[in-house]
């Protein structure tokens, strides 16, 4: 594994510029250490702890300085890296041992650990001059190492250093008294150590460092060498220490945890708002997103979600397949398809009902801003859920745990990807969280009110996605596990009765819609019931396990989820059982589904993150120690826990945190502003009466351009000829939009048998290889018409 050729090269060549600067800084540091060793050995030996180590540092420092000089002068053999690394490690090891002993003797080490574990009970005097100089030298060399790794200038690092110290500098000006606690910057040492480790591993190992893919389970080695993420986490730790010093100075120590939780929740909302609204879609295409938007428009305009395809009755008697004139997402079985072309979609109408309200209020834009708003409400919902699970804890602890859970939900890759288009996942998530919160809250008083509200919330969750009906079991478990201690028998029956009645009242419109559209109130919308089988459970469970534990979802968070679940089970058994029933119920409803995707389980995310938030709140409470009655091991454990609480969310969200500043498009059904304008341009070129062929853009052609659409790829050449002949005989113009590879065979057939005229290149969404799909709108004309 070791790169022996690198270590034993007798002529390693000149140092790079950054390394020259770093070498000179290290030489200055070792020279200062040499001088200090000589001074203390000669004049203060009696007061020194471990004075023999200080004495041994004199020849070691001289040796290191000599080897550094030889490296700068490129002296063969003496420049071998193995000599320099070996002597440096031995020398630094001695200095670390001495500084630790000295810090223990003077009490500085305990003071430093007390600060980074937020265990000071009152403001203390600044550190001694020798301790301050030692820390300053450490930060000087560490900053140079970081600058070399990050490719930044030393001035940039100096400016960042001063920025991190700015709270103390401002406070010094405010109080007209010099206040400097360099100990608050000690968490940066984690980043320094990571940078040194990364540099050594990159140089000394023969194998390249692994690259981590966020869509797989976290790879520990590469995660711990992600210097940028660790540096960011260290900066956050420094800011927490600075804030801790400020609340100590202002005698607000009891509010510190509240300030941390409020800051984290504010950061989550600001980041989420910027990301969700900046990258939201400007239109819809494909099947699910378009169908939800079209249903909402139909509800707003005609009072029901059934859509009419006027092209259907014109071709239904031609002897050709008629389902290519019905958009993806709309059903072609009878019923709901009727002779006039009216049919319904594969999805419930609950989410389109909500979307229709936004459409009536804001017009088309309302279709696209509704989901970001609902997703922001989900963040508040998961905060409320954690606060309710921890109802007997102080409010600041509940806020901190809830804010952590909300931040984790806000930065979930799958959560973001599905909320940028008007899919139903975020609204399902919201009403799932509300149902659980209201059930839990109803066990603590005002049971009638919360029973009705919880029932209404369950009704909406069912109206949006029928599988959420399983949440009704949570009310039964709540009454059995919690209600027996807090509610009388009569009150428990009242809760269940009002809960069920309210849920049923909201289910009635859905049942009537089924009766109207599908012929029976129990006929499901979905045409995929044949995909449900217990045989599918092992495969789907394995797939979901892999996706859940990917780094950008629950891979990093899984220890916190497990810890929080265990603590909840031990301390509040009833709340744990309610959340567990919700998780197991939703899983059991979905795992038999052969085409299961992670987005189908997004309603589970807030429940799992509620356990995560409870675990974080519990750990934060436990890391604070009493300095007078604790060992260094206890301090080390507290520091490790705090570092983990900071590193875990940073490593998880590192690829996604900068996204609000860049560009991004959702993976399915997304339409950019330019692509949306292309459909308006299509309406100008496709002159009515006309029909427009496409691949997956038939929905937006209908919704935005107002043109009847068809999918020629699903007809044989003979069927295409029959369809074209019928349109030409009716005087209807025929256009084909080259928006996908599936359209190319139909265009080739048209070019061979008809006159094909390219009209305009449109920036519509492309499905397939962009190099093989032109986006051109073609008009198809009969050859006889051209000859005339």
C-alpha cells in the first residue's frame, strides 16, 4: 500500500510554491520550538512537566530543521521524504505530549474542552499569553495547509480567520475592553488534521483515494477525507462556540439551545425557499406531472377532473388503435373512457383539488408554486411532530430536535426532486405528518377537537393517495397505548368515533368521483393492481433498503434514526408505537408493488426523521458536562458526538448545499421557462384546425398550445396512413414535433410518402439523445396537394 518509490526517492526535485511557503512556516515553527526548548531547559526546568521530553526536543528540532534545509537546497539523499516524515512525526509527537501535559497542569486543557462542549457556566478570563501564542502558531500553520489544499491564497484564509473572530472583535469594540478567546477557533483543528491526513494518504499510498457517489451507501474513508465538507462543519462548530461565548457574556446561557435551534430552522427555511422556488418548474410534461396539472385546470374550469379528448370520436371508428390520441396518464379502459372522448386519470383527485385552488388564485403560476409552499409547510409539520413526541421536554430541546429533522427533510435529494414539479408526494407527506401530530396531540387533552382535525387530515391524505388509509391504525394504537392513561373509556370511544366520522366525510367526495368516473364507488383509479404481489416483496425491499441508505438520504443519518428510535422506545413507549405502526403500515402497503420507487415512500421520511430529531435532542442534552466532575474520556466522547452531529448533515448535504446558486432541473416532468415559451410559439405555427404528433409532449401541447395531440410512434405505418388520410379529408392540418427518438420512424415514413416541411426549431423538452432529436416542428402534407 505504501508508495515506497515516493518515500525513498533520493532526488525528489524542487518543491511547489505552496509547499515552499509551508516548509518555511514549519521551519519557523520548529525554530521557535527549539528556542523555547533551550530556554526552558536552561532556566525553568524545575517548573516544567515532563522536562525530559523538552530536553529531547532540542536535537530532534535541530534534525528536522537540517532535513528541511536539505530539502529546500535539494541535497541528494538527505532530501529523502522518509527521513523528513519520520523525524517530523517523532518531534511533533513529543511536542503534543508536552503541550497536553502542560495544558493539564495549568488547567487550560480542561478549560478548552469545557468551551467546545458548551459546559462553561460563566464567562472566564482570556487565556494566558503562552497559550494564546501556541494556538496562534497552530492556526497559522493549519491555515497554510488548508490554503494549499483548497487552492486559496493566504490572504483569503487570513480574511476568513478574522471573519470567524469578528464576533469577539465587535464585542471588544462594544465593551471597550479587549476580549479574545482563540480557544473558540480550536474546532478548525479537525479540518487541519483532515487536510494533513488527505495529503499524506494521497502521497504515501499507491492506491488512489476512493471517490464517493452520493447515490450509494457512504464510503467511510472518502467521507472522512472530504476536506471541504469537514472544513465547513468545523466553521459551523466555531460559530457555535462564538455564539456560546456571546450568550455567556450577556447572561443568556439558558437560551443558548433555543438560539441554536431557531438559527438551524431559519437556515433550513431560507435555504429551502431559495432552492424550491428558484428551481421550480415552469410547466409540466410526461404523464404524472401533466395529469395532475390538467386535472386541476379541469376542476377549476368545469368542476370535475374528467378530461375530454375531442380527437377520439373522430378516429374511434377508423379501425385503428385509438389510445395514441389519449395522453399518457389518462385511462383508455371502459369505463372511465366514454364515446365522446371523456376519461379520467390513473390518480386520485385530492391533490388536483388543492392545485385547482392555487390555479384560481394565481393562474397558471399557481400550479407550479403550490408544491414548494406545501413542502415548506412539511418542514413546519415535522418540527411540530418532533415537538409533540418530546412534549414533556423543555421547548428549546424540542425546537433543536425538530429543526434538525426539518433541515434533513429540506435537503433530501428525493424530496426536492419531486417537489419541483406538481406531483402529489409532498402533499401526501404533509397530511401524513399532520395526521400523526394531531393524533398524538389529542391524547393530551381536547380530544374531541383533535379527533375531528386528525380525521379530516386522514381524509385528505386518503383523498390524495389511497394507501395512506393505513394511518387510521395509528389512532387505534394511540387510544390503546396512550389514551388508557389519559382518557376515560368514554373519551376514547368519542375520539375514535369522531376521528372515523371526520375521515369518512372527506372520503365521500372521492367515493362519488369513483362512482361518476369509474362506474362504481369502490373501483380503483389505478390500472396497476396486477403489479401487486407478495412475490415482489424481497426484491422491492432490497431496492428500497439500498435507496434509503444512500448517502443523500438516510445513509449518514441511519445511526441517529436508530438511536432516536431506541431512546423513544425506552422513554415514551406509546409515541414510539404510533410512529412504528405508521412506518410498518405504509411499508406493508407499498412493498408488494413491483414498480415501487423511493418517491412512493416519501411520506415515511418525516416519521423516520422524527426519530432522528429526537435522537439529536437527546444527544445534545447529554454532551454538556460538569467540568469539575468529569474525566477527559467523557470530554472526548462529548466532542466526538458534537462533531458527528455536525459532520453527518454536512456530509449528507454537501453535494446539494450549493444548488440554490446554480442550475438544476427535476428528473421527471420538468419544463424550463424557455421550454414553456416554446409551446406558445408552437401555437403560432400550428394553425387550427390541426393535430400535432409528439412523443411525451402531447399533454403540454394540449394544455398550453390548445392543440389536439397524438402519438404516432404507437401506430403501424398503415395506421398512420389511415389517420393522415382522415385528417386530410376533414381539412385538418397535420404536424409532427420531433421531440423524441420514438417519433423518428414516423417522420421517416412521412418523408417517404408525404410532403414534409420543417417550420421552426422549438426548445421543447427532449426525450432521448439530444444529438438525434432536432426539436423541429414539421408539417405533413399530401403529395397531391403539393403538386396542385
